[in-house]
C-alpha cells in the first residue's frame, strides 16, 4: 500500500482528534476534520496546511454520507479514517434513562459503524487504507457509573475485530486505540461534574482519575496521536484487529 494522502478524523476539533489531525498533517497528509461544532474545526483547519473542516453528526448516516462527499470534493477519496467522535454520560446503572443509554450507543458505536461503511468504498477505490477506531480502556475493562459508555466502547472493540477479519485479504487494516483517562475536554467536563455533585475539589477529583494509571498522570493527546499515526503507516500492514492500550500500564 502506498502512503495514503487523505485522512478523515471525526471529533477532530479538540482533544485527541485535534492532536491526531496535527500529527497526520505533519506527516504530509491532507486532513479533513469532522465534528458537530464548526468553530473549533475551522480554527484547527486554518492552522494546518492542506486541512479541511466539515460539520456533521456521526449518529446520522445521511450526515456522514454528505460529510464524505464534501471531503472527497476537496481532497479525493479517503485513505485513512480515524473514528474519534465520542461522548460519556455518568449515572448509576439503575438510574440510566433509556434516552441516555441510546445516545451512548449512537455516538460511540453507531457513529463508528456509519463512517466505516462509507470509508470502505473509498479505500477500495484507492487500493488500500487504514481504519483506526479511538475506543478507550472502557472497551477493555469496566468502570462504575458509565455503563452505557463501557458497553458502547466494548462494542467498538468487537466491531474492529470482526471487520478486520473480513478485510484481512485486502490491503485495509482495522485497529483500535484504547486511551486511559486523557487530558481532554471530555475528562475536564467529567471533573466539573464530580466537583459539582460531590463538593470535592478539582484536584481531589483528578486524583481519583490518575490513581488507576500506574504512572499517576493523565495521558497526553499527543501520545494517543503518535499511536494512531504509527498504525496508519504502510509498514504496519500486518497489524490488524488489535486493541492497543495507551494508558500508562492501567490495562496490560
């Protein structure tokens, strides 16, 4: 497989998605960042040479299809797909509302499904590709009070492995990257929720997060982006169906 030139990253405006976009752009790829909020997408695209911003909702198959059409119009078929869009809601299991449960599945799992289906046509057209699904250590183990998120991320791992086997005879790899608690907007919002509900300080709440990481720190988005970048290179063709933990040793 030749080096893909067009990478599409969902949830690309901030956090891990933005770090991935910056890393792949630095390697010479044309990047399309996709998300629901146009402002951070446009700001990032303005900083990166050859970058394009597209507003879309990954939970809507029609919206995903239109996003790929816009991306192709600028940079041609997509050779790299990084499924990073996601969200987490916290609640005790017996208090999860049906709508919240469904929304966790839609954004964290169905969004991956929609994007993978569309991208597959592009990758076959260009003779190969790389799919990297940003899952979570919540796809490899359980965490209390985020049952919907854990269920969806476990689903992403299963989907990754199944599609990797289906595509094993083609020059397309499908892998998952599983970050632990990472210094992103999602974790920042979770800290805000904890402090508001429990009265604990932000530092106390942060210590609850980092204590599960043997390195006693949050993962940096750039560390996740480096792993994604490695999986997108031509010489990683034998790596497929994997769920790679980037968690300071939390999951081995």
